[in-house]
């Protein structure tokens, strides 16, 4: 959730300082795409009165509710079982708030890493993500490279060692694996 320091933090809409007496609307970091109009609300706090005037207020609240439900349940899209540990899961944040985009149906999906290779729409998702980026509908936060790291996670096989998960790594010629 957004971090607010009363007396110092400002509302992104009116740019006035937030005080202890203000009623605030806060959002978690739930949007990965800087080009999406809902990114305006990502990890931010607003005066309630200011927020209510924003044309995307209702849409942002509805998407926040979907995000909160998905992260509270953490059910694997494939097995419908809870993903027990955060490192054992892959979560798709909000990629697009546009219901007409092909990727919209994938927003807020969660997967157990052990099941990702069984996802029958994985290749379609990856192709559609790459096309989305090629059509200039995606922008990462500078230095974060979410897009590339996320697709790499979807493509790398996972190996279990006891109770730990690890990404498979290719051994380079001339280097020892141990």
C-alpha cells in the first residue's frame, strides 16, 4: 500500500499536503505498465474528496478490488490450489485496464511455478505480451525491466530440490557447476 507521511506527503491530484485529519484513498503497487491510464493510481494515496472527482476513480477502485481478491486468495490458475510461498508463485499484475485488449483477461492471475509449464495459454500469453510491447503499449519503470524478467520467468523451467525451488540455469562451457 502507498506510504503516507502525514504533514509531508502530497495528494497526486491537488498537490496539497495530507494531514492526520484527512480521509485518504490508498492504492497498492498493482499496475506494472506505465502506459496504462490506471498507473496514475499505482502505489499512491489521495484525498478522498480529490479522488472522487477523478474520471477513472471508479475503474481504479474496481481494479484494486480485483487485485486484492487475487492476492488474498493466491490460487493457482491451473490447479485451483493455494500457492503457499511467494517465491513458489508467479503473479500477473495489471498489464492493461482496457477490457478490449487481449491481455486483459490475464490481469491478476496467479500460478504455482511447478504448474506453469502446464498452462495451455502460456505461449499465446507470451506472444500477445510481445506483440503488446511491439505495438508500443507497454513501458517499464526505468531500471526495473519487469517485462523482460517476467517473460524470462515464464520460459525458464523450475527444478525442485527438497523444499526449495530454483530456476534451471544453463552451464556454460568451461565452468564447473559445483
